[in-house]
């Protein structure tokens, strides 16, 4: 029922990220990714070692990589 009114996005990008150990790490990465132009939603998980980025427009994957790299974490893959 909660997902009934959740906004649907045209694009989803999943990043595999090394170095996240806790909720603070998730927040740090999510905050950095939200600053990338076009990013509308970010869900980071230290357990899955991922960040899922949602947007309505395509986003340059290198801008996403740079945002994470600048926080000190390592991007292993972007899909």
C-alpha cells in the first residue's frame, strides 16, 4: 500500500561501492550523489555495498563516480 503513490523514475543506475561500513557511510555517499545534477533519489546500502540512483533524465556515470570517489570510497562498478 505504501508504494502506491511512490514516484516512478525513467532511469535507475546501480553502483557497487567498496568501503561502506555503517549507516553514516550510507548517508555520506547519498548526500554526495544527491548533489549531482539530475539525481532525484538515492538509496545507499552498506550491507549490499550499493547505491541505487533514480532520475528522470540520463546522468553521466563519470559524474556519479567522481562524487563517490571524492568522498573517499571506491566505485567497483556502475550499471
